[in-house]
C-alpha cells in the first residue's frame, strides 16, 4: 500500500460533506481524490477548497480512477450493497457509513463476498465506539470494575427528522447505533428485540410513531432499553446509564461550560450529531486510515454490520407485531473471530 490513502468519497450529502472536510483538513495519511454524487453540482460544491480532488457523478468511474486507492461510502443505506461489492472486487480499503446494508440478507451477501476475498477490507461507521465516554464505559464493563453489568438504559433523542424519514428508520437508521453499542459494551450478540408504541407526539410527520420504547436482551440476559425520540425538538441527546452490581455509570448528555449571566444560568443544548460526535468521527476515520495503510481495518467489521442488520430486521418486525422477536444470525465465519 502507498503512504497515502487516496479516497473516493461516495455521497456528498450531510455525512459525506462532513467526512470530506475531515479527510482534507484533520486526518493524516489520507487525501480526498474524488467525490461522487448523482447530483454533480453537489459533488462540485463539496470539492471546493479540496486540492487534487475531482467531482464525478458515477461511483464505478471513481473506483476505476487510477488515482483512487480507498473508498468512503456515505450514500443512503439502500445504495451501499452495489458499491460495496464493486469496491471489494477492487480489493481496496472501505469505510462504509452505517447501516452496512438495510437488511440481513444483503448484509450477509457482503460478509460472504469478504470471506471469499480472504481478508477484512470493510470497516463500518459506528462512530460511537470511538467516543471517549463510550470507551470509558466499555473498559469499566470489560474490567468488571463495578462487578457484572446488569442493565443499560439508553436515551436517543434528535431535534427532528429529514424529509422521507420513515417509521422503520427509527429502528434502521437510529436504533441501529444502540444495537451496535450494546454489542460493543457487552461483547455479546443480541438475542431479542421488542418495541412498544405508547403515547405519540403531535410533532412527528405523518407515518411516524414517535417516540418508541425498544427492549433488548443479550446472550447472558443483560436487559437494555432505548427511548428513541426523533422529533424531540429541544436538541440532540445520546446518553446511557449502566447499572452494575456495585455502582451506576452515566455517560453522554450535554457538556461544555456552565454559564451564569444576565439573569440566566446553564449551558448550551447540543444541536446535532456532528457536534455530539465530531471528535469521535475524527478518531474513527484516523483509525481507519492508519489500519488501512497496514492492510487492516481499525474498527467494527462487516460482521458487526451484518449482526446489527439482523437486529434491525427483528426490530422492524417487532414494531409491527408488538411481540418479542428473536434475532436470527448465521454462524460467524472464522475471518471475524
Ligand atoms: C443519523 O443517521 C445518525 O446516524 C445519528 O447519529 C442518529 O442520532 C440519527 O438518529 C440518525 O438518523
């Protein structure tokens, strides 16, 4: 591998544009070589101030460009499968934003293609694993500093949703992060998912039932619950409280200065995921680049993408029937042990 990753960023929307800035300004060992978007104007706007990058409208053209030796996929999830298979065919490092693909069957196809390749090329963009507080809670759990972990309580609140955000996306696009976080914290697979729909806000667009209460169980019986509330208006919040045999740990929520001025006290509510997880994204992408330059991956794998897709599938079924739905997983290939 060369000394530098020459990355094609596929998708110049909110996340893609954020990654382009990150790669060109803060990440060492990588440059943006190409930006692809079906809206060529958006790709052109995204490469402004990014020297050496070309704007294209077709992902395959970028993958065939001799100047490209890595790919970052930031298109909507339903477009991932095709690009992933083509990029695996090129045997180049891949950072794929979550979800790996929107359902377990297509995610399994990706796992099979990577297993056939014989080595790991795909890192999935579950950035929370790189958040400093997530890392602290993870190490308290692994080192059993407070005895056994018994329960996890998650709050996941967004100020609002973009157009086209469906009821299923509360699970597939939002709770997918908690599925990964719970697997990361416990080191276990998730065995079942249940969704309860209670009183709903009048602020949700038609078709969305918001908020929802998601109940999750892991292999050893750790119980986790998620309040997913995507039209919470007040701002952005991702927080977790963990109950142990010998203590309670809380992470997340707002941070920053506590200010008293002009008859008011307090601080600022976090606006969105870019603010909440900006530092985690930087660490995540640097970890991907450093590992990719050694021919490795530096974070969650295609198996993690597949396992969370299986959880999402159970979650969407549970949204519809209100039952506790078992998560079905194929046997884990040796590549991911
Ligand atoms: C969005 O796609 C994200 O990944 C955010 O982290 C999450 O909070 C939000 O719910 C998703 O829609």
